[in-house]
C-alpha cells in the first residue's frame, strides 16, 4: 500500500462512528500537538476534539475526490470532500484538508480544517 492509499484509509477510518466514539483510537491517530480549524470558526485541540466526538450522534460520512501531496518524506497534505447524508435531508458537503506526519513508523494527523460548501 502506498502512502496515498494509507492516508486515505486513515481519513476514512476517522469518518466512521466506531472510530469517532472510541477515545483511544482517536488519540492514537492525532498528534499530541494536533489543531483543528472547524467549520464553526473555532479552533480545537486534541483533547477538545476527543471530548466533542464522544457525544456526537451517528453521522453517515463518505469521502470523495481524495488527493495527497508530499510536503517532505514524512509529511503529507491531504484534501478531499466529505459528504454527510441523512435520510430525508439534503446532502451536506465540506472541503477538508489535513496534514499528516509520520513518526516512529506510524502516521498521525497534525492539523485538520473543514469548510462547508454552500
């Protein structure tokens, strides 16, 4: 599996409720110095994201248009569209970008930003 495939797999994993509701899984995927710029305009730390995801309801999210751009041998910028679809409601799309770093043989997300598509 190449790096792009691995990072797409990790992003897909982060979109599942099983991962989002498991603090240990989220903690292992996020770097300690992780930051997120949310679509709300708020900035979140690793601890704040882990806490917020524990109370999140089930969210059916899918990923499309995934791209990965090397920043260095051990860092990548990934971009994609996330689509939230709930029965009876219009789909909601957001543009997402993440910076992933490889440390000690494993990939962790350092930064993430989501922007709702009008």
